């Protein structure tokens, strides 16, 4: 159980770092629609990758 909590914390910290790094640069062509589309693509791509990593970690550790 401790392993899972540590793994979740690592995933959350990685998501925070990625989000902060993407929002650091100021965009002169900012639009809320473009921003929402970029976040949607990012999270739709990251969720399956994170899920696969979690499943592989679960299989190999347990």
C-alpha cells in the first residue's frame, strides 16, 4: 500500500511540473479555446501512458 501511495505522489508531482512548465511561457496569440484544446490533447495522451506505467509497476512489484 505504501508503494502505491508513493507512486501516486510521483505521478501527481510529474503532472504538476508538466503543467507549470507548459504555462510558464507567455503566448501573444492566447485564446481560451486553443488552451482548452491543448490541455485536452495533453491529458488524453498522458492518461493512457500513466495507466500503462501503473499497471506494469503493479504487475512487476506485486
